[in-house]
C-alpha cells in the first residue's frame, strides 16, 4: 500500500474537521499546533516537511490534549531543541512517552514501522532502549485500558484503510462510529 499524505490528511480531516473544527496541515521545518483565530476558523495540527511519521506524531499529541490545551498554541507546552541537558532530556522523555505510544499504535494501524524519537543530538547520553521500552509498555497499556476517544477513532480509521483495504469513505464511517456518543 502506498502511504500518501493526502490520504492521512483526508482521514484526519474527515473525522475531526467538522466535529472538532480541526484540520491536519502539511508544514515546513517544524511541527506546530495553532488554535483557530481571526485569520483561520480551523484549529491546525501542522506536521513537519511532509513526513508521514510526523503527521502521525503530531496527531498523537492532539489526541491527548484536552479542550483547554487545544485552545493554546502548541498546547501551551515548552519545547527545547537539540542540546538538552540530562534533566531536560528526562523531562522531555516523560512527556513524550504517551504521544509516542499512540504514534506507535497509529504506525502499526497504518502498516508502517515505528521508531522512537529521543529528539536530542546533544552531548547527553540518551538511553534510547530504555525509552523505547517505556513507549512500548505505554502502548500496551493503552491497548488494555483503552485509548482516548479521538485516538481510538483515528486508529480505527487508519486500520480500516491501510490494513483492511477499506475505501476512504468506509474507513471514515468506522472512525465516526467510534466517535459517536463519546464526549471528548
């Protein structure tokens, strides 16, 4: 199966554009979440450089963010670029476990490989395998305890489209069934 950005965008927008006034947007060098404003009536989940994995990762952050956070640019979180010290790296990894666990589930649903991102090319020694194990454990916990409603709907649509060969319309219908009756 070919993994076209237009398809993952159509799946996301088809599920969340009307229900949550949110669109998935191909961006430039850095990902960003922008809430609706005077210039644009849609909230925008902007993924980096047209990378499919970046789209899945940014959607995972959006699926975790609560209503209040979704009103803030980048959900109101801090971000430190490469070169974090050991304490900053531990803080980064602590907040990245859950979204990367969802990204792992979205990647699997899309029939794509998943690689954790420690996102630090600095001088600090990073325990990539330890982080990977925490991400995998969190993904398993999601599977046993349940995913957030938006994540469950998106995962269902991805699975239907990429793994089960359903049409875009049929995959969206399955995602909408997961969303129906659920307060998010």
